[in-house]
């Protein structure tokens, strides 16, 4: 019993450490004063200021467009990359590819950002939207691969053999058998890539330029000039959006799980009726 109580206390302490700074930031986004020390009164002026700041709104739109495009392209590449890794015949080669993918996951963002900067400079590519997009696609692909691979391992390969026996070609097998089964992993990979792109700072800081900026870089540059409660308000809005994103992913996952359960029950009924 004591162990259970200590575990609950530890869990509470972890969540407090993670969420209290966020709630502190959100609380002062409603402060009528201009500081984060004394709460002088309730106001929504800082939220109004966010929507009146055309430059900031433009940067927010750029950030979301970048996250959407990079996550979409990375999901397509990463999904087919995961298939290629999984269906590699030699086990050693497969393990090497998985290890190389995992190395990219744990590599420091500073090293990745500096590497991209050197690479783009060597190619003579001007820094801007294109360089940031390519960088975000590159570091998002390993995330998608990591999400899709477990779903491929869960799949029964006899379904593919059965499809081939019925005369299905490679593309038909991918479209009709593999993709429907691994869809939850693909969706999870997209959401993960989207969120990673949305809040990335280190890599973006190295490869951005020519007037293009993302939200994380803009917040950093504004924070260096002094505390602005508009940043608090914007951060609060993004936190709410993140919560909605997580809730959306949860309901999508639950929907897929319910569909699977219904399919299994239907198949079970058909077998029972046949018997």
C-alpha cells in the first residue's frame, strides 16, 4: 500500500513540474499590468494584441503551413521508408537501417541544424522557406518510420501472401492490404511530425533567413528584447490548440479501435453462422 501511495505522489510531482510553469504563464497572460510579478487585474488586451499584430499572425500562418507541408511529405516518405526497412530480406541490413534511423532521432538538434546550414551553403541554396521546409522534412522522416514500423510488425504477413495468390500486384497489395492495416501508425506519425515541426527551434534557427521566420524563432527574438505578455497570450492559445490536437488524435485512435472491434465481431458472427 505504501509503495502505491509513493508512486502516486511521485506522479503528481512530475505533472506539477511539467504543468505549473505553463499555468503560471497562462495566468499572467490575463494580467492588466505589463509584468509577470504582480497581478494588477484581469484583461483580454494581450489576446487582442496578438490578433492585431499582423506580423505575428503572418508568422503563425507560415509556421502552421510549414508544419502541415513538412509533416505531410515526411509521412509519405517515412511510411514507404518503413515498408522498405521492414521488407528488407537480410536481417543485418534491416537492423543497420533501423539503427541509422534511431541515431537521427537521438542526435542533438544543434548538430543537425549546423549540418544542414553547412550543406545548404555548400549547395548555394539561399536560406528561407525552402531550406526550413527541407530540414523539417528530413528530421521528421525518422519519427514517422518509428511510428509505422511497429504496426508493420503487428501485421500478419499471410494476408499479403493471400492477396498475391489472388493475383494482386505490388501496388494493389500496398493500397488494399498494408496501408489500411498500418493507418493508425501513419496517423500517429503525421501528428508527431506535425508537432515536432511546429515547436522546433534549434534546427530552424540555423537554416532560416531572407525574412522568413517561424513562431519559435520569433518568440525567442522577442523574449530577448524583454518580457511581453502578448507572448504569454500566444503561448496560451498554442497550448489550447495542442490540447485539441491531442484530443483529436485520441478520438481518431478510438474510432479506429472501434472499427477493428466491429470487424472482428462481424467476422466471428459469420464464422459461427457458417458452422
